[in-house]
């Protein structure tokens, strides 16, 4: 008989926590998971999944326009925000139920309450009840950060974007990262006037420069405005329910919605880390070793709260590795090299491995192959937008160091190509592969 109530107590039922709980239970552990909001976490409830639905919904405006050259005419085509929003929210309900069912089917106890750590093996629930566990896994994720300026409380974060009462006519977006560029594309596609405001003159820091430039050029051509090296002074509420946004000491600009997308921080407030002596780093992220173990032997942490790589599939891998290590006697670590990523901007960006700049710094002697082309569908639709694919290779061996793409379906194509990059293949392996014609992806095996 265990001296603890549970073998594992997971705090947070997001991507990492759910995977860890389910798999640990399948290995025979007695598991409970506490969730203060909804099972599924950021990705499912207010992130990747509903965002992708908004991207799809928004992209129909271009598809309808392009349809003309394909012989289609549309009469009275209209967009209804509430219809899209409500359908997305009902899909989120479906996924929330599916995640809940999966946990229940694995005999994981779900406790829909906030939990606070009170000791190395002890957790206090919002109801006041205290439970004990041999291991505690922290998987509480991250939360949007708002810069501190007067009126910033009037601005929204991505959390609220899925619940807007109506489609805004004018949107100002603070930040130049993933969320800013994805929502800029969404609102632009849906007909809103969009301005992206960033503190530096760089969008999507970390992505290959040529792709960032290409996205910027295409976004400008689509009518999205950018203000660079610009800071917010204050936001004031207007009588007409909109806002006056003051930036860089200039006259105010009006907006119906101000979206702040300036990064996400580990959500450690009120978690009771100090009660067990769990250490965090200077960014507030929980410090863990390669097995996701904190400095307290019985407490582990996975996902965004550790700020290793803030991506859902990474959190899932960390949750899986935790369960294998702790409950299956099979120590596993996560390989963080060659993680593919995508920005669901319009067009999307997808990338794996080193950027050209990083490869030059690390390897010195590199070669860059690129293909700058107009997708057949865009050419036929008279859409000027061009795609750009880049392959970065080590000069002598031609081993692929990085692959970067912007263009329709880039994430769908790159996921498959990333397998080759991860496997350490060379450009020759791509050259040896016969093109699949006509496709955009064939450009990958036709680099000259
Ligand atoms: P990002 O880290 O992508 O971008 C943050 C942006 O905000 C940058 O442009 C940065 O500017 C700017 N910024 C940072 N701090 C401040 C500040 N104090 N004041 C003003 N501007 C600031 O953050 P997001 O919020 O867009 O996304 C959060 C995380 O969510 C991402 O890191 C990503 O991991 C994840 N995510 C992933 C998605 C995907 O995989 N497709 C989609 C959405 C989110 P600068 O670069 O100039 O320093």
C-alpha cells in the first residue's frame, strides 16, 4: 500500500500534462490531474486549434476571389463572424470532451480545480482539500505577457480573440511574432484594417531572414500596415466602444480591438513553488534536468512552464518521456534538434534546422539553394504572390542543415521533408528523388 493518495499528481491538463497523465496511468500508476479551466489546455482551447480554424475561415476570402479565373462566380458571398466563432467554439467543446474521455478511459481522475503545491509530495486544491502524491508533475503552461503602459488592461490577448462579439473594423496588434503575424493574416483576410506594431524592426525573429522579408512584402501588398521601432504610450477608451491608441508620442490612432501579442511567460504565479523550494530561472521558468526533473526529486515539470521550446508537440514529447522514465523504468530524454515549426500566416512559413545566418556562423562554409516561384494556382488566379524555398547545406558534404519555405501549404510539405533533414540526408538524396509533377513540393528536388 502506497503511503500517498496518488502515484502521480499532474497540475495542468494541457498537451504535456494530459499525455503524461494518460501514459503514466497506462503503466499502472494511480493518477489525478487538476485543471482550473478546461481539459485540453492552450493548444486545444485557446491556441493552435481554434487559431487554425480562423486561418481557414479567413482564407476563403482569397479562395473566393481566385475562383473567378477558375470559372466560378459567387453571388451575395457574405461573411458571418458569429457563425465562424460559434462553430469554432463548439468544435473546441468537442475536443475538450474527447480529451476528458481519453483521460477517464485511462482511469485518470480529473479534478476541475486550481491546485497549489504545499510540499514536495503535497498539493492543496481550491476547495481546501489536501492530497499527497509520490510525484508531482507541473504542466501549467504559459500565459500572455502584457507590457506595462497606461490602459494596457483595455487591450486583449490571444485568449480573448476567439470570443469577440463582432468582427472588428480596425485592429492594432502589438508584437511581431507568431501570434501577431497569424492574427494579422486572419483579420486582414476577414476584411479588417490591420496594423502590426513592433518594438524592433524585425518580425518573426529566429526565422530565416529571406522568408521574413517575403512575408513582410506579401503582407504589405495585402494591405496590412506595419509600424516598426514603435512603442505604446497609452490606450484610452472611446465613447463609441473603440479605443484611442497613443504610440511614439504621436496623435492617437483609433482601433476597435487592440491585441497584445508580445510573448508568453511561464504561468507560475500562485503555484506554491516556494513551498517546496522548486527553483526557477531569471525568466520565471521552472529549471529542470534532461529528464524534466526539478531540483526537488519528487517534482517534475514539462511544457511551456519550463520555457525550453514553446510548442505543443514538444510538450507532448516531454510528457511522454516523463511517463516512460518515471513509470516504465525506461529513461527517455527529448531530442531538441531539428524541430520543425510553422507560422500560420498567409501565406504560411515552415522551417526546420538552421537559418542561413545561423549556418554561416556555425559552419562557415555553406551553400544555399533557393527556388523563388509562383505556385501554379496563384499564377492562374492572377495572384502575384511568390513562394520561396531555401535549402542550406554544408558546403563539402552537402548535408542539409536547414530547410525553409514560405508559400501555400508550406507546413504540410515541410513536415515530410523534415524527416529527411532530421535523418541527416544530403541534397543528393533530394536530387535522386523523382519530382512529383505538377506540385509545389517538387521544387524541393529540383534545386539548382
Ligand atoms: P513571440 O515570442 O513569437 O513574439 C513576441 C513579439 O513581441 C516579438 O515581436 C517581440 O519583439 C515582441 N516583444 C517581446 N517583448 C516585448 C515587450 N516587452 N514589449 C513590446 N514588444 C515585445 O510571441 P507570441 O506572443 O507571438 O507567441 C508566444 C509563443 O507562443 C511563441 O513563442 C510560440 O512558441 C507560441 N506560438 C506558436 C505558434 C505556432 O507554432 N504556429 C502560434 C502561436 C504561438 P522583438 O522580436 O522585436 O524582440
